[in-house]
């Protein structure tokens, strides 16, 4: 069972990935279809780093830490798209 007191860690990874995604979007060298891949890879790396640096990280091994990071990174792309769709319909 997941301890929901650790959800801030995933949110932190998501925010950092969102910022990386914004940077990639504003970059003229990065195509839009690569942004989810970029934030997923960055999220995976941050998840692994977080496992070693953050006390009580919600994963205890590298595979799960990477998965937590990837999901957090991809969630940042989803949050951006939800915001854009809601804004477009308003």
C-alpha cells in the first residue's frame, strides 16, 4: 500500500519535469513530439536520484524509483495538456 504522505516527492519531480518540458517547448531545436520522451527520461533520472538523496522516498529499488520518476514526468505533460484543453474550451 502506498504511503500518501510521500506524494509531495512525486509532485516535486513532476514540477521539475514540467519546467524541463517548458524549456523544450521554447527551444527551437526540440520537436514537440519529443517532449514527452524528454520529460519521461528526466523524470526517471530524478526518480533514481531521489531514491538515494530523499529520505523516505516512495521506492526502495532502482526499477521502482525509475518508474515513479517516469510516471511523474509523463504526468507533467498530461497536466499541461489538460490546462491547454480547458483554456481552449473556455
